[in-house]
């Protein structure tokens, strides 16, 4: 395969839906000549009218100078036929997600454009190698995956197929920067980076709900207020809509040959069949009135603090945080080696369920309540408690009152390995580590893609470092030991770095030295 020198000034965009229009907008504003083509001629005119209206609104709001708005619109023209794209330096397809349709388009484009033209696919789930396989020259076929809405989502994945010319990907990386976006580079694997990494939040959140551990609302509250994410899994699914997200979940699961980490949930399949798609249909996991999410009010915390509290010594740091809250509430502490007959028993498991924690320490399960101590307890915005199936209502309510005594809201869930936040966050980090382990992308690009593409507070690898790789490894191993479910098997990337005390964002030391030597030479 011979690399070419690519210069991109004229772009053809095939497909004038939301994605095509968004790409056209940022390209024209970057000073590139844009040609729009759609099999429906009326759609081309509608797209140009949309861009004219968008530029006018941005100008009216003072976000875009009128001269630049007019200049950008003048760069956008319609194409009546595929042949009108002959002089393009790059053609981006943003059409239906069907492999045979994309292949047919690229085969046709090959007969029209010059040998220096890059053919890029905006696919979110199909293999770039498979798309390119229908071409005579697959070397110029590259993935260029933008996110909707394109002007606001400032990240784009550049995907190298097995036969892609690296220089073509390099040219698209530079073009992304010119258009004001942050490019990340990925190998051709199902889900690329963002949709691959996103399996952790959605599939694990669905699994928690499917086990009857907590409600959709409770899970979202925990992930937002305790774990610090902008949206919980069900708010996110309502935003993206199930007719988009459920097929992606199924596609990635099957493309990875039924990898347990990506197992979809029948919850979304059933709701999709019932038309409960999310915000776009005004009803999903939540109901929406005039676009406003309807959320049930949270019940007030019970009153009645426990007489005294015994706290497990299994995890010393977690115990210290609980002791601070006990003292703050003015509750007496039972400091004996074994709890007195009238003491509320608090355990702080990492990965284990409350039942396992109680049995391991030979505790009276009727009085045992677990608290999630993965995130800071004292300065928390929300706390999560968990009971055993044998825990009495009196024990549950007194624990709730204790941990809500300072006004922080508390969610009480049913018994679960890893609570909610522990298991969801550990899964997010673990999948991010697997992406790094498989060298689908660099650690830096993994974290960049996830923070920009999914809006997480940190990328999965940086999040793992912040919470502690050893702690997350403990959570995963304990969940695996209780359930025997291979979805919780730790990634070698996580396990090795946790054992060696290395950052999850760090590649192999020898490789880093080799790369630095190569740059210097």
C-alpha cells in the first residue's frame, strides 16, 4: 500500500439529515467548499435552507459575524448527481446504517472521484474494513465518526480500517482540528471508542434494574449525585432514544461474539417494542410534559436514630468515614469486637453484597445494613445503603435516619454485589481498560473521546486512577467471586497496573521510551 499526499479543500457530503447538515455547517465555517448530495433532491435544498437559517440565528445572537455567515453559506452548494462530486478531495457519507447500501455508494464514488480523494464513512457501528472491502482501492476508505449535534459535540473518531492508508487518517485528523473539533484515533473494532466505552454505564445500569435492586429513578439519582455523572443511565437512554441505542447495544454485543460485558437487556427490547423511546415520544423511562422530565418526589427520611452502632473493621478507611458520621449524629459507638445484641450493624463492602459481608464476619443479618464508601461519605451529595433479605425494617429505617441526619439524601436499595455506583463505575473503568489493552486507541484518546463524547466527569482510565485501581480491582474480583459472571472479570490492563502501582493512563514503560526515541530521531 502506497501512501499519498492528501490536501482537503473541497468536501462532498452524501446524506443531508442531521449528521450531514452538522458536518456541512462546521466545514463551511472553517472555509471549506461543501457540496451536498442526497438521493432526494428536495432534501438538498432543505439542508441548505436549514444552514442559512442556522447561520442567521447565530448572527442574530452575536455568536457569528454576518460577513462570516454569508461567506460560509456561499461555500455550500447542492449536487444533482454523484458525478457532481468528481472534484472533491474528500467525500463523507452520512446515510443509512446498512452495509450493502454504503458499499454500493462507495463503489459508485470510486468511478467518479480522483485517486487523491478520501472516502470517509460517518458510520457509528459498521466495520470500516467491511465497507472498504467493496472498493477496488480500499486504502482511501477511512472512518470519520461525528456525534450529534455535530457543532456542539466537539469530538470526532478517525478510524483506520485494515487496509486504510495511515496518511488518509492523518489528513482527517488535521481537518478535524481545522473545523474546531478534537480528533481521536481508533482501530476498526465494534463501537470504536465512544460507543464501545459507553456499554459500561448503560448495560450495567440496566442489569441493576433488571435484578430488582433499585428503580430507574433511584439508579439515576445515585449515578448523578453520588458518582458525579451529568446523567444517569436511564436519563441518557431517554436522551439518545431507544430506537437508536438498543440496536447499537445488540450490534456491539453480536459483533464481539456475545461478549458477556456487553449483554443487552430485555428491558430495552420490550420498551422499544412498546414505543417508549424517550424524549422524542414524550415517554421513556420517564414521562415528559412539554419537554420537561417528570420525576417523582423523594420520600422523606425516617426519624428515630439507632441507640448505638457497631461498624465493621474490614475496611479501615471506610470505617473511619462512617465513624465521623456516627459521631456527628451523636449516636453511641459500640466498640466491642462483636456487636452487642441491640446494636445496629454497619458494614462497608467493596464488591460483595451485604449478605456475603454479614456471613463472612458471622454477623446477625437481621441487623446488618451496608453503606457504599467508594465515594466520599462525609462530603457526599447522596449516600447509598443496602440491606440483606433478612434485615428488619427497624434496622433499615434507623440506618437511613443515621446517614441522613446531616440532611444528605439517602437511597436504600436491595442487596446487590457492588451496590449501584461501585458496579457501574467499575464496569466503566474495566471496559476502558480493555480498550487500552486491545490497543484500539491510546489511553489519552480513550479518556478524551469519553469525556467529550459521553460527557463523563473523567475518562474511564483517569476515573480509575482517582478512585484507586486496587480498590476497583477488589470490587470486580469480589463481584466475580460471588456471582461467577464473566462480565466482571478484570481486564489485564487494570489488574497489572493495580498490582504494580502504575497509572491506568500509562502504557508500557518500554513502549513509551521507544516512542520518545523515535520522535527524537
